[in-house]
C-alpha cells in the first residue's frame, strides 16, 4: 500500500544522500517531503484536507500579523495555492481572508492599547496597518469607539 511506497522512497533516498553536496541534499530532502505530503494529502478525505489547510493558513497568518506585506497573494504563494483556492477556504469557513486578517489585527491591538505606552500610530504600525488613520477607522467601525477613547476608558479600570 501507500506505506510501503513511502518507506521504499525514503530508504532509497536516504542511502543516496551521503554522496550529495549540501545544496543538492537539501533540495532532494525538500522534494521528498513534498512528495510524501502530497501522497498523504491525496489519501485524505477532501474535507479533512480543506480543514487542515485552513488551519495551517490561519496559523501562518496569526504568526505574521505584524507584517504589513502579508497579503492574499503572499499567503497563497507560501502554500503553493492559487489566490482563489485560499479565498474558497475562507469562504467555506464563513469569512474572508481580508476579514480574518483585519479582525485578528484589531483584536491583537487591544492589549497594546491598555498595557503599553506605545502611541496609537506605533500600535497601528506594529500590528501591520499601513497608517494610523486606516487603523482608527477600522477600529471604530469594529468596536464603535476610537482607539484613543478605548485606551482612556480602559485606564479607568486598571
């Protein structure tokens, strides 16, 4: 079965690695891992695969929220998917890439507003917003209060 094929592939590759230079060895290992993952993915139910990919993508985004350059295209490229495939994964989970990114950046910024001495502009930039005006508009739209007022009200309870 599949296990025997994978085992044979890994063992035959392992014996050849000692005769290769570092760059070639790294390339072969990467391609072997990609092949094994591909075999495993194809053997999974489509729903399981979609949920696994969605989880991996959302984890990746969560780890890179501070990067202002993170985008649908960069995430799709990172996972070797089309932008449409990534959009479909988010749609299947009743959200969009943009909404997920925005919501997580905004919620992440809440703690900084209450616990740090960073300016609102610094917080906006820290959380991947290109400018504080956009951050403030999105924050107010989401929480019905400006970041500055939120900070002041939170300070009353500390």
